[in-house]
C-alpha cells in the first residue's frame, strides 16, 4: 500500500506544491512541528502540507476528528489559544439557532402617533438585512393609510440595543471599511453606502461619482479626474472618519477604459442615516415630513407596517458573506430577547458561553468578546471549534439550518473560488476567518469513502499576505476530501 502522502499528491495535481515544501538540505530531515495521530500516514501527509518556511515563525493549529467513528484523527496545537477571526461566527450562529430558533423574525415596525406634533416612529429590532427597498415599501404603505393633511416628525426608537456602536477590542483605525461598520438596532444597507466612480468625457474631466442610495445624509468631495488612455487607476474612496463626519472623499485618477469602480464605505451614526433615507422615501411618496428625532413608541400607538427577515436567511447571508453586522446584531438580539432590553454584546456573549457549556464544550480557555470575530480580544482553540462542530452534528433540530448556512468549497460564499477541481469542491463546507495576520478555516468534509470529518485550522502571527496560508488550508481540505480510511 502506498503511503498516503504519495496517494494524495497523485489525487491532487498541485499536491504539496514545491513552493510550499519545507526548505532543508539534501538528506537532511525537515524540522517538524510536533503533531499527534494514531495514523502515521495521515499524520505525515498533513504535516507535509505545513512547510517550515511558514510554520514557524507563524503559529498553526490543526485538529481533525471523525464524526462517523467519534475519534480524533490528527492534532497539532489543538489546545493552544488562537484568535479565530470570523470563525467566531460559528459560535454566534449556533447559539442563535439554539436560543432564538431558525424561525425567529427580525421585525422593523412603523407606528404613527397623532398627538401633537404628529410622529411616524420606526422601531429598530436589529435587522441586519433592512435595505432601501424595504424603506420605500414602508413609505408607500404609510402614504396609503396616514392622514394626508398632517406634517409628520420622523422618529427612531433605538431601545432594542444598548448605545455602544462598536465591539470591544475593535481597532480604532478600521474605519471607514464596511466590515467595521457601526452597530445599531436600526441598520440600513449594512450601515454603508455604495460609491461608484466612472471616467468623465475626456482626459482632465472630473470623474463622475454616484452615491447609492442617493441621500442628503452623506456629502461628497470629488477631486478625482479622468486620466489618459492606458493608464492604471489610482482612485481612492474614503470618508473623513477622523472628524466623525459623513463626507465621502474621492481622489486619484481613473482611465477612460475603466467603465466603473464600485466600493462601499461605512457611515457614522447609522441610525440617523436610516432615518434620513426613510424621511426621503416618505417625501417621495407625498408624505409631508418635518424634522428627525430619537424617541420611543408611546403606549397604544397603532402599528402601520413592518418589514421582516427570518434568522435562517440572515445566517445564510452572515456565514456565506462573513457579514460582521449580522453577527453583532444577532448577538445583541440574543441578549435582548432573553434578558430584556437593551440587548448588549456582553449579554449575548454570556449566552454563547452557556450554550457551549450545555453542549459539552469546554469554555474555560476561551474568550468571547464579540459576535463577528472583529475583536482582537477573542480567543479559542481548534479543539473547541471541532467540539462545537461535533455537538452541532448531533442537534437534528438545528443542524440542517446551520449546515446550510456554511459556504461550500468551489461553489458559494467566501470559498467559492477555493479548492475548485479537487475532491473538496461541492463537498467541504466551512467558515473562513480573516484579520491582519490571522487566517482560519473550520467546518465539515466527507472523505472519498464517505466518512464524515470535522476540522479546524487556525493560523496567526504571520507578517506576509494571507494567500500562502489559505493555500495550506486548501491543501489540507483537499487531502481530507480525497483520502480513504484504508490509506490512513
């Protein structure tokens, strides 16, 4: 029987690519990070995908367990604490399904109070998928039902969450990146605006810039110009976030051959953004509006409309796109629903730990600081993650929704372009995680002879680009998908 490493390199054309092979002299054994396994061929094959040129100086943890047989297959630093980055969303989504249920509804509700002055009150309930179209629909409903002679103040009720707009341990200079958006129970368009830049008519003309949605909430400082044909774009889109303002700045040059460049930018104080766009939609439908305020819904005020999104659909979006706002809103929603208003990050994190402990997962060596994995305070282990994966597999009530929310190798989400043309394509389902110097991949894969495995790969403290580390993760995933137990 051929060693597994040989079989694997025959199965996967890239094998353990030469660029990632350990660097050592002829006849000299490679310095090897100590790993453990009952299966030497599997152990050596995974070890050989962890090149000494990358590990050390960087750190790696890999744990693989068989869910079919209930046994560990491979462990490298499985008890060592790492920052999981967006693998944190595995904890958040699993707990949400357990505590809230897949059919939980995020409901944004609109009320009208005819007392003087008349108010239209929109009450946020943490819906991370609320968008401009939803507000336009609500505005149309109100236009058809409200007294037309009144002038309405538009109010926002933010009592569902606490007033902390950022997670603990978030980097202050992540703004205005859309993945580091502000948190609010009244969120709109992921608390971001889209910015599209197009060339002008000829060289030297100002570039054309569009904001989506078009709204008075953001200003625009456009210094971008059209470059000569054949030049490379130097367009830079930002926001004057140091001053906590919402003026979009566009600088640089765009060549005429570039039809459009589109990006998204976070907005400061997103509840005012949502209220402004809502008022603009109301006015577009002919509802007369005056100012914007923050207020609460008075007792007995009639409800005139609502917008709803179910938790299971939110989880598919969150885990496939690795959406941070969804995770943070879900975590605070757990606290709000179980302990009363306002929902907080700390309250939600407490419920995640309770859920993990009830599932038999050791919580004594982990830190849960937020719901998304943006925080640098989060700590977990590969062993903890594979324990969660195993525990969730046994939960027939919530596992299908959780499993369906995970990206599929070569097919969907954040791994849609990874592991294509390998045994992992269409097979491996896993959550990615990325921060500066941190990369992770954890999930499920089925071997060539049908054995179900759970795995967790955590990497951190590397100074170079994440691409080389993702390729290592992919090779391990491809190996596990293509192997048979007889080759262990």
